[in-house]
């Protein structure tokens, strides 16, 4: 299954705790979209969040975020693990 990295920018005031909460919500709905959110990273200082996800396509990954908490990524890139 393809692997994607999504990027959320300009998330002023973001905290690691808030992102952990949002990630937990993703995990609850990901199965019905055929998606597996594997990991995430937070840069509180820059207001950035990055999520690594296995998904059939970028749109399915975006649907999970939208349904789970409404925080849709600014960009989603297909990546290949080296």
C-alpha cells in the first residue's frame, strides 16, 4: 500500500498533547477508509505537524483527518521509505 507524509502548517498554539488527542481520533475512524496512520511528529515552536500514513490514495488519508477532527493537511506527499 502506498505511504504518504502529510504536512500541517501554521498551526499556531499547537501542543503535543492536542496532536496526540487528534491522532487517537484518527485511529478510531481509519479502518473504514482502508487507512493506517503509523506515526506523527509535532514542532510546537513552528506550528507544524507531520503524519505518516499508509493509504490507498492521498484522498483517503485526507478523509480520515476530516472526519476524525477536521484538521486537513496543507499538503500530502507520497513517500518511499529508504
